[in-house]
C-alpha cells in the first residue's frame, strides 16, 4: 500500500498533466495503479470518465460494506481514498465479518430502510436475490436507469464469474469483485522425494502424485501419517481439517464438499435438476432436498462425503483438528508438518508464500503446490468439482436512486481495468480474464505455487459458488453447521445428521412456499415418495441424483504427475482475453 509520503514524492516527479484537473488522476496512475492491463493514456481516459460521471454527486458520502479479507482491505484503505480524490464522492467502506454482512443485508431487505448504499456480498445469495425481488437487476440497470453512470469500458464479458451472478432469468444481478477457490494443497518437495515415491509405489502399486480420486487421497494420507511418520524428527500428518461445532463448520460443507464427493447432478455452474446442496429445482422452483422429495441431501453420496470427512480427520489429521474452527485450522499447513489438504482456500496463498516460513524455500519459491481437487467415488464427468467464493457488488432497490448511482460508480471503479490488475496482485483474488493472463502474473507465477496455472486452466470452470437452487441462503446455510456438527461431535451418525439436515431444509422450503413471498419461482415441495421411486426416476431420466449406494465406495487410487498436469494446460489466453 502506498504511503501518503510516497504519493507526495511521486506527484513531484510526474510530468505536467494535460489538464489541471488531471493532476490527481495522473498521480494515482503513476504511484499506485501499476501494473495495469491498460496503457497509462487509457487509464487516464477511464479516470476522466469516472470524474465526469460523478460530478452530480460530488460532496456526497456513501456507505459500502464487505467482509474482511485482504482484497477488501485494499479497496477500503487505498481505492476508496483514490476514488474520493478523483470524483469528490466520499466513501465509508466498512469491513466486517461475513456473517455480519449477511445479517445487515437481511435487515435492509426486511425493513426496506437503507443500511448501506452498496454491498459486496457472496454470489452464494444469487438464488435469494433473484427470488425476493429486492435486488437491482444490473443488466437492466446498466441499460436503463443507471446507463449514465455505467462505465463504457466496464467490459462485463471480461469477468470470469458472471455465470455465478446470473439468475434463472439469464439476467445479471451482481458483479464479481473478488474470487478464490478451495483446491488441493500438497508438499511438492515431499511428493518429489525419490525415497517416498519408491515406498509408495511398492505399497500401493501406483505413483505418488496429485490424487485424482478420494481413494488416492486416502492412501496418501495413510502413507504419510503411518508409514513416513516423521520427517527431520518432526511428526507429520497426511491430512488437515477442522471439526468444531461452530458457524464456520457450515462453510466446510456448503462450500461444495458434497459435490466433490459426487452428490447432485451434472451441470456448470451448478447441477440440474439437483445441485450440490442436494436441493432439486424444477423449472425455477426448488421442490425438495430430502431423497423422498427427489433431493439428495441425505442420499448415499452425501452420507459418504460426511463419513470420509470424519474418518480422515480421526485417522490422519493432528489430534487438535477436531476442536478447531476454520480460522484456527487455516495457518496449520504453513507450520510444515502437513503432507496434503484436500480442502484448502486459495485466499491463504499470500500468507503461505511469506519469506522465512517453514514451507517456503530460501529463494522465495514455495515447497508446496496447489492443484485441482480429487473427486469422490460418486462423481461423474460434467459435475462441478469444488467451490469458488465470489464476493460480488450488489445494489438494493431500497437505496435512494442518487445514492445507488454514486455507489455503483464506486463498485465499478474498484473493478475497473485501471485498478483491477494491481488489486489482483495485492489480494490474489481474480475476477478479470485479462488480469489472469497479464505478463506480470506470468513472471510472478513461480512463487505462487500453481495459483496462476490453475486460474489459466480449463479446469477452473468446475469450481463454482452456491447457485440458483438455494432460495434463501441465510436461512438454509445456518442449518448445516448445526446438523453436521452433530456428526462431527459424535452425537449422530452421518446418516442421522444428513436426514436431520434434509428435513430441516425441507421445512424451510415449506415455510417459504406457504408464505408466498417468493411468488412464481418460490419453492413448491414435491410430495413424498419412496427412495426407490426417485432412484428409478433418475435412471429413467438419465440424470444422476439421487444415486443409489455404490457396492464399492473405494475404487483403486489414481494420481497424476503435477508437472505433467501443468504442461497439459494451455499456455496462451482465450481469444477474447486482453492480455498485453
């Protein structure tokens, strides 16, 4: 982040601006907004547009909110200041916990009173926003009421997550602001060790490498925990996770754990008719999540996913993992005694490449790599394979029109091509294709452990957020940690926990149906049938969910060489990407 002193020093050295009004713009371009996919001349043109479009709102103070992550901290502390200096619109960008963002969003939607002028909330709420009718439809807004404040250079098609923020009506409801995925993380140095490779091959009959399926992940976890046991005198573990009954436990599962196992149907960004939450949607209406209503929340694939989660944590993770929350478990792999982690957020990348930590070499290159996640035994080609968090800019109809326009200007500014590449370097959370393929990331890639290679790969599209099948994310998401927490604590079996979760979700769907608040696309529950009825229907319709229990849930392990995988991906951008 550039200090005030640095900004002053930079302003002294810049050439005389073309216009007196451009001095501020040029100072920010030279001192902060580098690198950029735009030339400095084009950056100046874009900032001049923001300055002109914001003129009617000069002196106004707007309030914007987001969760607290590095990317949003950069927006709040640096980009908000730049926007104010360039446009004269004052911005109060609050950083609060994700749960608090959702709570305040609910408050504004329920009360109709304006709490914030602009929101950056997860695209997981797309089904909520689409159905309640309180969110501004951005595709309509940009062509109509908000046309005069919509950046002609916004280039919506450059945003890699726009499918996540599109409703069943094919309209755009939110604009992605940051994205990160949950991937597979492993110690590349250990996996490359000739001695370990020979021992693994002798025991399991296949190569030690990036696991393609859960069977291989389990074998590798067993191998490092119970065969290697210690490295340099330190006890090592083949797996890391967390299990405390806490709200963060819900993210562990709604963030697509069931889809990784093979729950739900084929479909990108989400399975249809059954998604990774196990919720069936017919047309645009959610119709049930329990197997007896055609859902898959308590089906064999879901139960298998919970069973493996519990088994691996008990057998292969450090003993303290069972009592940890998300935030407590996150830093553990950086301590140096974890061989692999199946569920690892790329948002941890910046902390995992810091000089001097146990998993970084002396030359600054990481000892670890990230790769596509392995899939469970129920997974089929064409299904999503993991979760991608997509914090997205959102406008509500209850915000006064002038304040909404001013907020929309700010939300576009922090994702404009003038600033987005620099923001991507700070937070490592990408939203633009053109940024991903910029030469600056080609140069930086060797020190980011596979992050750039993944985001440039065709595999990326299989990592997606919660989608349209979920009609009320806030109400439904809280059910997960409470019910799965019962399985994690041992109070219930995996089957009992998922039965309870499915019933609880159906109960929420039923209440929404009776209230009629979501109108034509609200839930309309299927009548209860036997599990056999729905298994047979899926087979007849040639869909997947709900799927019968497999006779063998642990097929032979399969791995792939990491370096060969990377080389198999394209080295050039798609035709429309504007890399320089």
